[in-house]
C-alpha cells in the first residue's frame, strides 16, 4: 500500500470505486427506510406507552443506523458521515418528503458526525459490537442536543436529560446492535466479500 493512500495513523484513506458505490447505495437504501419510518413515527409516538414525551426518543434509533452501517462496512474516513447524510437527503426529497422538511438534513449532519467520531476515535481499526454501540450512542447524543434547540426549546433539564437517555438507549440497541447484526447478516450472504466485514465472516466460517 502506498504511503500516499495511508494516513499517519496507519489506516487506508483511499476510496475504491466499490467503496463510493456502496456508500451511495447504502445511503439511498436507508433514505427510503427513513422515509417510511418518518410516516410511521407520529402514530407510534402518539401511543399511550409514550405518554412521557421524552420517551418517544426510544423510536429514533432507526434514523441513526445508516451512519453506523456505513462505517462498519466501508471502514474509511467519512464513510459513516456520508452514508448518514445521503440517507437524510433521500428521505427529504423522496415522494412526500419528510414532515420535518430540510431540517432533516441538519439531523443527518449531526448524526453522521457523531457516528464518524467514534470510528475516528478507534482509528478505523476496530469494528466490533462495542464500537457499533458507541457509534449509535454518540450519534444519538449529538442529535438529542440538536433537537433540544430545534424542536424542544421549552423543555427543562429533567426532560432534556431523560430525552438524551432514551435516545442513547435507542442508539445503542437499534443503530448499534441492530446495525452490527445487519452487517453480519449481509456478510454471511457474500455481498460484502470485497470488504473487511465479509473477509472476517469468511475466516470465522
């Protein structure tokens, strides 16, 4: 591997064509999923079980999954961020769009940054369940803080902290553990053989 394509920390920063295509494909696929979840969110959040307003953040982990999965699959700087942002953009412009309009792009930005920072923290060398869970949790934290000022400016600190806690749980379970399980399942089918996740699965088998 040439030094021109490797960072000082030792991880490969060169994007192959398949990396770019995969980021775009995952972004579009998750964008459609996000769009569907946008439609389901309001009736679900109105259920009695979510009568305590901050608890609706338990449903939000779905929107954090794109960045986690993109980072786990492509394993290059910027992959998590780009996948999340593309997904947010697609969910905004697909037929019917998002009820939150273009603020969805801001959410995608902060969620993507949160996930990306965790992969950076581990120098793009570790991609296990713990890293995935941390990526989901930090993405949730960034998004929660953004939502306090954008959607819930009147909430007091007990509500805000409860919202953060519920958001983090959803990020860990749905985006983190769920995203990790999804990548493992995809790897078992062989579609990720060109990536580290696919090669790791082959070694385990």
